[in-house]
C-alpha cells in the first residue's frame, strides 16, 4: 500500500491521534506485503449529499501511460504527489517514479527530483518540513528542504514523517522520545507503566498508554515529560486491544481503545483529573478512523458516515462531504485530510466543527 503512512509498515492500524501525511493517522491498514506491486486502496464511491466548497484541479506534465498518483498533505498548504508506476506495474527505466509538490494547497504543483525513481515498491510519507520516500529494496530517502535534496535515512526518520508530534515512541527501544525536527531522543524520565504503545502531547500535557493482556495502562505528565504519574484506567464493557493516547491542540486528552475485531465501536476515556469512561448510546456498528478536532471533540468515520463525540452530547452525525467508510486524519495545523481515489484528497480546513471542505485533484496529461 502506497503513501498513507509509516503506521502501515509497523502495523499501527487505528489512527485517533494527530498524524501526518502518511500516518494518526492512520487508519486501518495491514502492513504491505513483500511483493513487487503495490495494490491501490479501495475507496468508496464518492457520492455524499454535501459537496465541497471548492475544487482545485491541476494537470501536471506526466505521460498518460502513468498510473494515477498518490497524493498526501502535511498541512493545508504543503502536499506531495507520487507517480509510482505505469499500467499497474512498478516503475522501471522506461517509467521512472515522478514526484511533485505544492505549497499553495494544490492550486499549483512543481516537479522535484526523485532520488530513486526505479524501485520495486515506492511509498511516500510526509510531515511539516519533512518528506520521506521508501524505494524498495534501496531504503528510505528524506528531504528537509521541500525536495531540494534527499539523503539516505533510517527507519526513525520515516516514523517521524508518519507519527506527527513532539513526543513519539522509539520503536526499537520501547521508550518515549522527543523529536527536535531532525532526531528522536529518549526522554530522561520514562513512564512507569508495563507497556508503552502510544504517546500524545500538546503543550505541557503528555500522555503515554499501552495494554497488557487486554488491560489498559496510562501515565500522564504535566511538565512536558520531565515527570510522570501512572493513572488508573477504569474497566469498560467488552475486550480492548490496542489503546491510544490522544491530546488535541486545546489540551484535551482521550484514550481510544481498539476492539479485537479492529472495526467495532472503540472504548473511550476522557481525562479530567482522572480517566472517565465515555459511553455512547447506539454508536455506529463499524468504525474506520477517529481524529481529534480540538476543543475536546473527536470526529469518527464509520458505517454511518461521519460524526462527532464530545461536548456532552454523546454521538452526533455531521453533514460533511464524506461517505461511509472513508478514512480521515488530522494534520499538523488541525486540517482534516480524507484520502479519495488515487490522485485526490479532501481537505477540511478550519477549527473544531467549523470546516471549509476543499477537494484537491492531480491528473497527468
């Protein structure tokens, strides 16, 4: 699977946290199979009753033999489009991978040099100030100057492109690290909980969480990770698998517990002075993704379309231009990104529930 986040590589399949073009966001994906081809994502037929406020279409200089591109954004302005094959086959010398970027929200695109245009499997990850390309079997290539130059990079840099936020899990160590824009360094103080699977933070509040044998654990820091306090997580109905920490831009914190089947309505806890379970009457049966909106609100895409949790109103359906089953993630600046068919992405620009929806489409000649 191409271009929807390094979380796909590490098997983190539920994206409630802030993620970059990738992955928080994520989203339910299995790790890509070790094959020379990359299957296209299955996208629902886009037929919502609400239409976007604006459509931005741009035609790039790409021969028509190329497959449609994979488009990703790191914020409302910066985006990337990767042409990664022709006629369903991986790029070769006659059909090298092509890379384009936009700095104005998809109104105009320019080509940048791809460091490894011939490879068995091409993937794209990005975050503000960082774009990472995976070119199998050659490895990762990263650029911090908007594609001006790429260097060989390790897995941690790719993780940084998909796992947006100052505080992140260092997979190889199982510790919480702090990202300074170029490196991920372990914090001097670590949460004292049995397992750490996710971390979320904004401002001074940082939350780490994990599960052992279906039991969730969490720790909270109110001084940017210098000191940690283990915080009990009350039991909820039903079994819980992976638990994720979400801290939005307004400092509201949640725990989101994925169910074993990975699609049923998740367990939810909201942080006050302690973790309080949030129970919803008649929730959607199948959940695709959870994304923070700010103000203590969570957007949920599901079999019913899209709705919101928080604010004391339970679950409320939203009249947004999404169809049931679509993925959604929150970008660095709070923009919501909804991937569509290859070559297309829907951006929800704004704050909390006040969103202006823009459909961005990139096509070749």
